[in-house]
C-alpha cells in the first residue's frame, strides 16, 4: 500500500506545521497534492488542514503519526503563489501560517460534506451570465483616458496612485482599465481576473451594480463578511476555479484565491478599514501591493485623499501618480466650503443658525442635505447635576452612551447594556441629564425643527438588520429623503445625485488627539464627506455647499480644506513626520498586553523590552493604552521603532519566539505597522 507523509498547516496558535500519514485507499484515485485540503484528527477534534508538502518520510516518530481522515480531491489545489502570499503575510505579521491561510477559506469548504461541495461546483460550472445589453459607457475625458492608458499599458508590476478629486470619475477609470486588461488577455488566448476592493461593505452594492450593468456577459463574484456560508462557498469557488472574471470585495478578499489575477484595484486606498484590527492585523492594501509585485501585474490605488505613505511613494517615484483634477459630470463643481465660527454662533441643540438656514433653503428647493456627526447614540454620557454621578462603564475606562429610543445605556467598548436608570444610582435624583450629543439627539431636534421634512438617520444602530443599510441608501438615491444624518457610514464613496448641502457638526475633537495620524484621518474624512455634495449637474444660479461648525476656524487643517488643497496638506504633514521621525520615514511595531492589573501588563512589557539585545531598534517605555480598561482587562503597550524595515523584521522574528517561549498566561499580541497608537 502506498504511504505518504503530509506536512500540513492547521488553524491554531501553535506556530508550526504538522505531519500526518496518508494511506492510499481504493476510493481515492489520485495522490495528495500540495494545496489540497485534508480532514485531520487534532487532539480530540477533527479539523481541516492545508497540505504544504508531500514527503516520503517524517522526522516524527512513527507511533506518534496519525492518519488523515479524508482528502478533499474535488477542487483544484491552491496555487503555490497563493500559499506564498499567505506565507509572506504570516512572516510579516508574525502569525502562524495556518491562522492566515485557513480562516479565509469558506467554512463549508473546510467542514461540509463532499456532496455539497460537488453540488456547488456544478452550479458554478453551469451558471451562465444572463443575456442583457451593456449599459453605454460615457466618453472618457482626457484625464480619465490618460489614466486608463497608463494602467492598461503597464507591462509587469507597477503601483499606480490614482489621485482623483471626489466625483472625478475614478470608477469609470477602474471599469475601463478592467475591460482593457480582460481584452488584452483574451486576444492572446489567456484568462484574466480582476480584483476590486472597496473599504466598506455598504459600498459593494453600488459598485456591483455598475460592474454588472457594464459587463453583463461577465461572471462577477463578491466576497465580504455578510455573505451566507452557502454564498461564500459559491463565490470563493467561482474565484478559485477561475470562473469569476471580476471579484469585488472588502479587505478580506485580498486573500482570495485568484489563479488568473491580472489587475488589482483598491478604491479609497487611504481608508482605515483596510486595516484588520484583530487577529491577523494585516493591511489589505499593503498585501495587495505585495501580491501585485509577486504576480508581476499592475495595481491601482485610488483616492481623493491618498494616505500619507502612498503620497510619499508617489513623490519618490516608487508609485506612478495619475491625476483626475475635475469632476467628471459637466456642470458639476466641487462644493464651496465654509466655516461657521462656533465662538460667535450659539447652537444649544447642535445646529447653528447659518446651518439651519442653509438646510431650510435646500428643503425649499427640493434638494437633499447631509449632516455628518461621527458619534452614534443620543448622548455620549449621562450625568446627575445634584451629586455629580456620571454614567461610567463599570468594566471600561469609558462612558456608557445613552441610546434613547432603545432606552438603554450602552458601552461601545465592551457592549455592556443597562436600562436607563429612572433616578440617579447614587443620590436618587430623578432629573438625570444627557451631556453632549450624538446622531439620535440631532435627529430628534431636526424633527422638531422641520416637522415636514423626511429625515433619515444612518449609523450602526439604525442598520443592524441585514439589508437595512442598503434599503436606507436606496431611499436616499430614490429621493425619498430630505435630510440624511449619519456617522462615517454616510461619509465615503456614495454617489448621491441630489445632495447639495453637507453640514459637519462637531469635527474639532480630532484636532487634539494623541494619535499622530488623527489629523490625516480627519482631513480625509472631511474631504470625503464634502465630496458627497454637488455631484450632479446644477442649475446656474445654484451651487453646492459644505458648512463646517468649528471653534478653530484658523486651524491650518481647515484652511487647507477650504482651498480643497489635499496636496498642500499632505506635503506639510510629510514635512512634520520627517522632522519628528515618524512613519513613513521610520517603521513601527506595537506589542500590546492585557492583564487583570495594569502593573502586571506593564511588567510583562518591561520584561519583553529587555528580553533580547536590540541594536538599531528603539523600544520605548511601556505605557497604558489611552482607553486603559476594556471589559475588565487592563491594557498597556510597547512601541518599537526602527529606521529600517528589514532590521525591525529581523528583530521581531526571534523576539516573538522568545515571547512565545515565556508561556505567560497573560494575553498579548503584536501589530506590525500599527495605525492606532
Ligand atoms: P469618484 O469615485 O471619483 O468620486 P465616481 O466614479 O463616483 O467618482 O463618478 C462620479 C460621477 O461622474 C458618476 O455619476 C459617474 O457616472 C460620472 N462620470 C464618470 N465619468 C464620466 C464621464 N467621462 N462623463 C460623464 N460622467 C462621468
Ligand atoms: Zn445623583
Ligand atoms: Zn464597557
């Protein structure tokens, strides 16, 4: 009987591969292959492993080797390039390969019985695109044409930074570049697949609609976290087996298996959502660039407000810059931006008189308005005037947020929920006051102010039900909404046609954040939300407008915003980073620890700091995190910095091994290229 040893990766925190014995049986026709999945006994469980190597012998003692339960042979093995991508991510972010490669693979593929995989495969093979005529494409303007030609004319690897002002028609560039790349491959008898990433799940339907309307003959697959397991299996397999021509998705799609990948597009490349904030803390954008280089294909990073590091690379010539300087639609213009000085304008309910009269003007003309307030709930905190009680979360160093319609106090950090107390828990005072304001409170005020207006709030609370966010955005697009109010969910990407006013309610808090990236993030967010206004052609006597309520109208960030001057803002920011020695001029990693006491967390980090010699790496003193306690755990962090990425990586590898060898009970994790410090 034929015997083989399979070296496999398993989704477990143990940073090693595992050997198993495979015996040929009559039911299995072929030998196992690298890149196939196997069902395995692991401890007392049965798990799925990915075959990394097929060998004739093992270093593991014969008696300790266990047998493979089942080999999955009906799907094409994962390609070596895909395994190499996962291996790179595992090495770079210092996680076990199994934790990178397996979680992204559909659950049904890992667990389901052979029959259901066969059924799905059959469905994919026989699936024919619906016959339909393609929606006509607008004639590209010169900027767009130049961008498409540059991308489609690329031979081999290149990163294109597509800097296009909001409404400049970046989507058209992506679609035309995709079409050109598919056509080029087709004319030389090759297959091609295109990967298109968007930062938010709510932006996938809009893009999917455009792609399907333009390319009704193509197979489109989507990958994001809200698919059912059945859908996920179908879409993943469609990409993996090479049926999907275009794959649309959120950050997790960067790890999709795409055997014929020829072009990658990252829309809104600056968006923080491309960074995964737990588990494997990867940057989908950075992995995508690596993947394009590995496959020797072009990649497009698009944004109206590129990340500072991408702008830096464009400046140094590492990325190729393509610019779209004007709005694509004729007679659509960038909105006028105005500041409302809140030292002079009183706004007891959050909206200043100039903003209210601008809203009134839009209502009178049947135009839509958007109010942006990046704080959900009714009020960020409740307070007792009599004794000073305040709604602290008992498990976190944070306030419990008042959610009035739900009559709940909720902690946004640990999800603790309490009924709103009828009286003060300390002194019994029945007159508890909400302090500050969130979207629910502004919604309430808008209804009083404009009783006949159709007000719609969109935030994480109003869109909990599956599909409800889509319904809400559809209502806005249909024109069933006069005033749209929301958090960052409404700020990005959407191509609203009837919106002519954007009001920004309280952006100032981010000006004074500890985080060195806060300014960059605020500027991008404001420019993006401003960019939702005036996207369609307007009559001559009307114009679109953005009004920003601030106490700091002289702040340089706002001055740059008024002038729509992204480049100026980016250059100033780069200069500041250069002189302060911050990324992208240096490289960072962050070790975080959680313990029952802050002392224990700090002590662990202090010992980590002294574990190994670290020439060329500076390791700062451990410090408590800004929100120190979350869900009862005290948290601290240790920042590592180096002028050399390679040097930092070379240090991290043995350091992580030493840290794992400590086998501490306390929870810790490493983040490479951290974005929140
Ligand atoms: P961006 O992503 O750059 O903010 P979009 O891709 O959403 O912009 O395009 C903005 C609007 O411009 C869309 O309504 C789109 O249909 C339109 N558009 C794009 N290119 C052209 C063009 N060449 N001619 C006319 N309209 C265009
Ligand atoms: Zn009280
Ligand atoms: Zn809490």
